[in-house]
C-alpha cells in the first residue's frame, strides 16, 4: 500500500501554490500519495495548473490556520479546524503515515504531542537539524523545541538523532559529540558537564565534546545540544550562508575580470549552492513522537517541500521510531542516571 503524507498546504511564506507544486513534484515518479489540508477552493485552483496522477493527491478542507506569530498551544486548543490540527488528527486515525508543515513550528510540535503522544521512554521530543559537512550530513539535536534541558534530555536527543542518522544516512554506528566551548571533558556549563559524564557511561558511540567550529568538518555524525543553543546555531548558519553568497556576488560585480572568472566557474558555484541549500534536506524531523512529522523552513520552495515529503516517507519505511526504542532499550536510562548520581556526576 502506498504511503500517504499529509501536507499543511497553508503553511509557509510562499503560499499554498508553492506547497501544491511541491506535492505534485513528490508524487511524480514515486509511489507516494499526498493529502493536502487547507482552503479547498484555493488548493483545487492551484492543482489545476499542474499535471499529476489524479489518484495520488487528495484535498481535505480545513478552514483555519495557526498563524506564525500565534501562541502554539492557544492555536491548537482554540482552532480545532486548523490545518496542522486536522493533519495530526488524520495521522492518529491511521489515514496518513506522516505530516509535513512549513507553518508554525511550535504548533506543529504541540499538535504532534497532543494527537500522537511521545514514544515510550522519551520525555522530551525534539527537532533535529541536518547540516552539510565536508564528509557527509551531520544531525544536530535539539534545534529549538526544548530551550531548558536536563542531562537525561540531552541523552535522549543523542539516542534519537543516532537512530535517524543510522537509518536515513546509513551510518552503522553514528559518532556522537556534545556541543561545548572546548573539547576537554571539564569544559562547558553545568548541563554539558553532567551530560558528558552520562554519555560516557552509555553504550553509545560517544566521542566527547565538540566545538562549534567542528560542526561542518564531518568528523562527527550527531551533535547534541539543548534547543536554545541549537536554534542559535541554526539561525547563525542560515545567516552566514546568505551573507557569503551576498558578499561573493558583490565582489563578482566589481570588475569585468571577476565576472569572467565567475562564468568559468559557474558550474562549480551552482554545485556549491546546491550542496549548502536547506531545500535539499527538505526539513527538520520531529523525533520522539509516536508517528512521523517534518518541520520545514517558512521560506520553503516546491523543491524543499518535495524533499520533506520524501524524508517523511523514508522515516516511515525505515522504521526510525522502532530503532529509537531499540537504542533506548540497549541502555537502561534509570540505571545510568542512578550510577551517575552515585558517582557524584549529577550533583
């Protein structure tokens, strides 16, 4: 049976027309089906501009949207017919296999927890960011869902991100690093120091602390941090990429010689832009929920939506959640915490 992905078609900055275009790209040449949620009249008008397998895209009318500046919890509580609420309700009912949204990320997480619940053994679901590196993708978790954390939460982030890296990127035993201000185990704030000691006692492939400059080197497969630090890293990386392209463009336009050089290296520049383009990764997976969800960038274009739908389907087919539970079972977290407590590591 074909996997069906629910798409919050009213989310994102570019409007439902871009969401529809992404859905059409996703169903072409694949066995996937997409359920679009939003203003039915507008969605059908957008679909009329495309050619696609008619049985692969369904439209479900939803009359409300949780705005980007709206309180996530108030939004899903008061707006029962909101697109993101209806999407996760369909997921709970088994009518779709995953949910993708470029809308309010807080509302997406809140709706996922409310309608699907947490995986057994996970106290804090989170959002995993994917970054390109010199050697392959690295998964950073958490990048915004949990700004105040305890050591057990960072340990759970490591488990979830490791399972995702193994199943989606084929890394048999992902190397896990803890983001800190120095590589030495004694460096960092209290949370990092305590989490370092907890990871050392686990069965995970923990390589120790890593610094921010190590993020893009590719020597680690998973980077663990709290959502406050992770979100700062995410926004900093996005801003840096935009600034680099802008400054490069300014320099190229300054002289004929630079313009000629750009023409000679045009293909290399295009390949580099694609390599660092967030659209190639689609979105950030919600990990730790009893189901599958993807949070997309608000500025996502059709290609990003297509890739987010692809990643959602791969998470389902690779049974990422089952592997998270398996990794959790390999270590008894309560025993690890008790051992760390008795040794004074958590005091």
